[in-house]
C-alpha cells in the first residue's frame, strides 16, 4: 500500500498532466498557425512543423493583395458598434424584465427565449429581403442591426440583475432619481463586471461573424477581415502562408480583448456584483 503523501503527489501529477495536455491541445492550432505563417505553401502542404524564412515574404504578399487598414477598420467598426448597441439594448431589456412586473412579463420573456431555438438559416432569406427593401444591402448597418436585440444577452442580463440590490434602487427612487438615471448612474457601475463579460462574448461573436456579412456585404470596400481571409483560402491555388498571415491578424484583436479583460470576464460569469 502506497503512503498517503505518495498517492497525493501522484494524483496531483496526473491532474497537472491532464491539464497540461488539454492546454497544449487548445493552444496547438495557434502555434501551428504562427509556424505556418513563416513557411511557404509547399512547406505547409508537406506538414513542416518548424519555423521557416518566408514570414516577411508572406507578410508583404498579404499587404500587397489586401487593403489591410480598410478591412481592419471595417471589422473594428462593425464589432465595436454592434457590441455597444447590443449591450445597451439587451441590458435595458434584461433590466426591465427583472425589475418591472406585469401580467404579461413572463409570457413575453418566454417568447424572447423561444427565438433562441430558431436557426439563423430559417430567417436568413426573410432578413435579406427586409434589408433589401430598406436599401441596406452592402452596408455595415445591415450587419449590425440583426444582432442588437440578442435573446441570449437579454437572458444573461436578466439573470445577472437578480443579484442587483433592490435597496439601491429604492434609495435612488427616494432621492428623486428617474428610472433612466438609476440605470445609467447606479445599475451600470454596480454591474460593470457583468458588462465586461458580455462585452468579451459579444465582441468575439461580432468580430468572427461570417455567414451574414458574406450575404449582405458584396463590395470589397465593405468587407471584413474574416471575409477577405476566407476568399484568399478559397482561391484556386491558395497561398497558405499568406492565408496564415491574415488569420493571425484576424485573431490578434480577440486575443487582446480577452486577455485584457479576463479578470472582469471571470467575475462577470460568476455573477459578481461590485
């Protein structure tokens, strides 16, 4: 029979070994992407797993073929504007569903949640026809509008609002604050960790959004980096080194956002209230 401390060390070693393996599997695609960005297409196809000397050539090719400042600006504009509007509208809805009571509140809320069961493919054509009649095809507004009232974010904010101290709202009402003032001056600062977590989730989804922008953005001047990288990868003879450069550029903003806000993200997901 093994001593107790030996069993404990063995269990810890197995645990950290499993965690290390899971971490490596998670990080490996990014490592492979970086390595491939330094190799030629021929080396990538043959599975070369070491760094090469073609990074500057791939970088120059990508910047020659693509208007990088324009597509990055398009992606940033759509992601930031869509995220801010989604958080504003959806948090207002979640706050209202939790704070205000009425006969039909739960029924309306149930209908909102039921929209999560509708696949995007089912509403894609009607949504395109709606945008076409509104004259919004090939505009960034057409990409942003369908994401503003997102049922999941509404659900998330309603659940988070359950932890909002009702005493603060009652005290603010006594002091004469109006409802919009309570929301912006009290609710928003108290729930900032919730907003931070929602910001990370919504920003990543808006930044990586592919199918809907592919449908409504038809000119090169309005396309995002995800669409451009996809078009490079689907060429008849794709230059995989150049594609990897574009993939890295498309990945860096989401990595920066997540690592810059990871503490607030964890607090928000755990339901922390400041």
